[in-house]
């Protein structure tokens, strides 16, 4: 009878035991999919947990009419050393779009040369110059996702990749980047070592600071999973909202400082589709409202309007900062109505503007799994130059193993706010896990020593290992340090340090 009870208990325990993996990746945006696919391809058993019902995070390709548009990232910024561009070109998907210059370069050059050539007397017109500055402010915000250009430091650590700044995935959509990494492009079979669970929101990550056991990941649907390592890729906005409850034990102070001091900006798109193009090809319309004659604030803060890379019968109205946030709470009817009024006010004299056949708009702030679009360097950044590095630093257990690792665009010190920058951080953390394979590493071949069954027979084994080679005059010529040579405090960082000190002292004597 007793044995049956045991069997039943074992069976039921087996059914409830959390599934175990080598690595769990929390979030499947650019950084998460990069890390998960690299690790799975290298033979690790990987689980990707994604709160949304789709892969891509802040990359979101959406069908629109007979084409597609991008609610999030649109361009491949830079072609040199870009993981994104390389993957696109290796698969013959994209090439440069030579007709499309960067907005900053294009507009600055155009406006200044236009004023100089046509209206030199305006160069000293304060009102006019202020209006131009307002306009440039809007542009900076639309680019940086900030609310005001005074919030953005000029000492930004951002670096662009070389090469053309505005290539794209065209009609294939940015989603193709993920399909290629996950081997699902053109109905590919996926990656056998990678399990993916969508609509699975991680609520808590408990990690063994003392190095015993696995990291435990709990989800809001009640499921739990364990792994040797967990890579967290959620956005800065999600960390700001959840860091106190999401991690146990609590995060170190430096990481909390990064979370609190860094800024996640907001950019949103309102995309209108028309029955046919009514505007001139490759023109970026610059709309700036000078007098606010009683309109809502958001309606007067438009930087520019552009044509989406993948659908040339649509127009994207860009909104940034508070204007973008306010708009998220308005109904589709209001946003559509105001957007059309805006277009007609500025373009109606030159074009007959038809009614749109559809509208899609992003809400990156309301989305509980993003809470914004991308980070910018605020005024705190120059005072705390290690904010991004500290955000991306792993939580390391007592044995020196990185247990909870952090990726995501915000953790990239120079290529933040981009898809390629996020992808680089996923690669970085996958490599960190490989480096923690202490046995495969030819320069470690293991993690630390323990006293085995031979030890009692050779009680002086550690002292002998640590004894120097003396020359004929008794001078120590080759000395040995390292945790294994410490008779009492072996297997520890401080024990290893003691042996370094010991051998240095031996030389000084
Ligand atoms: C409007 C807009 C335009 C942009 N334009 C460009 C552009 O043209 N070019 C460019 O290079 N970049 C652009 N970007 C920036 C780029 O999209 C991001 O930098 C990049 O996609 C971020 O990737 P990530 O992996 O760091 O984070 P994310 O993509 O945010 O991935 C994190 C994932 O974690 C998931 N998650 C969050 N919380 C949980 C939880 N509790 N449990 C499980 N999963 C969770 C999220 O759902 C998400 O899928 C743009 C972004 C926006 C919003």
C-alpha cells in the first residue's frame, strides 16, 4: 500500500514540476530573439516567454489594405557592421533607398539654403527664426522620442553605424528579421531546441544568489519554469514599473539607479491609407502649427509626415512626447477627424485630398509591455556615464556564474534606441552565457576545486601545489597561486586573492 502512495506522489510531483531549460529568455523582441536563436542554434535548450501574442516587441509589421505598414521600427539605420542589414542582404531582401535622405540632414540643409537664397533679410527676424527653431524642436523630438529638445543632452553617447541610414525591409516587413533568425522564413521549420510561449507574462524571477539550484521564473497564468540562466529583455518602461516585484532577491543599487534615472521616450504613428497617392513622390511634408487657435495641444505638435517604406498609398503622421501620449487616449474617430483636418489645412490648397480608406495608429505608451518607444540620453546621462552599462550588468551568484542577464536597446551604451542595437545586446548576453561554460573554456577547464576522496590521503596536496620552485640558492623562481592552492579558503574569490597576496609577499621577503 505504501509503495502505491509513493508512486502516486511521484507521478503527481512529476506533473507539477516546473519545466527545466538551459536558458529562459524573457521577451521576444530584437534582443530576445537574437539571444534565443543564437543559444538554440548552439545546442542550448531554450525557452522564450513573451507576454504579447506575437513576436517582435517594438517591431510590429501589420497588414494594411493590400500592403503592410510598420507600427514600430521602420528603418535599418546604417549598413556597416549591422546584424540587421547583414541578415537582410544575405537573404537578398533589401538594398539602399538612395532617394531618401535623413530628415535632419535634408531639412537643415534645405531650410538654411532656402532662407539664405530667397529671404536673406529674414536671417535677423526673431519671430521667424523662433518658428524655425520650434520646428526643429519637433524634429528632434520625433527622432529622439523626447518631449522637448531641452530634455536631450548634447553629450549623448549615441553612435550611428556607418553607411546608408534609411534602408528598410520594404514590402517584406521588419517581421522578416525575426523569421530569418527563428528559421521560420518561407515556412521554415523553426529551431528544434527553442520552445516559445506567447501570451505568457512573466511576473517574478527568483534567482539563487548562493549559487545553489536553478533560477525560477513564474508567470501570471500560474506556470513556472526553471533554468540555469535567464535573460531579461523587457523595456526600460516595464522595468521602471515592475522592478520591485519582478526580482527576488532585489536588484543591486546601481541597477536601480539606472532604472530610475534613465528616460524612455515616446513616438507614435498615425498611418492613413488613401485610395490613391495624391502627393509628390519622396516628399516629406513639414507641418508646423504656429498659432494655437483653440485646438488641442497634440494637434499643434506635428513634426512631419512621411510615406511608409512599404506602402506608398499611405501617409504616416508622427507624434512625439506628451502630444503622442495624449493622442493615445482619444478615440479613433477624433484622431481620424483631426488628422484629416490637419492634412487639408496644410495641403488642401495644392491637392484634392480624398477620404482615407483606413487608419492604423500605434499606442506604445499604453502598451503594458513596452510603456514607451525607445530610450534617449537625458540630462542625467553625462553625470552618470555608466547608467546603460549598469542596466545591462548580469546578476552573478556566489560562484561567479551570471544567473540573470539583461539585454535590450536601453542596455546598449552606444547603439541604443535601434533594432540593431537591441540585437547586439542579445548577442552580447548569449556570448556571456557561452563564456560561463567553465569546462569548455580551455583557460579554466572547470569552476573551482573541492576536497575529493584522495584528499584525506594527501593532506598537504594544496600546500604542495602552492609551493614555489626554488633555484639552487633557495630563491623562488616560479611561484604558484590560485584558489586551489589555498588550504582553507579554496573555491572562493577571496581565497584566490589571498594566494595572490601570499605569493607577492613571498617575493618581497
Ligand atoms: C514608433 C517607433 C519607431 C521606431 N523606429 C525605429 C527605426 O526606424 N529603426 C530602428 O532601428 N529602431 C526603431 N525603433 C526602436 C526599436 O524598435 C527598438 O529599439 C527595438 O525594437 C527594441 O528591442 P528590444 O528587444 O530592446 O525590446 P522590445 O522590442 O520591447 O522587446 C521586449 C519584449 O519583452 C516583452 N515583455 C515585456 N514585459 C514582459 C513580461 N513581463 N513577460 C514576458 N515578456 C515581456 C515585450 O512584449 C516585448 O516583446 C522604433 C521604435 C518605435 C516604438
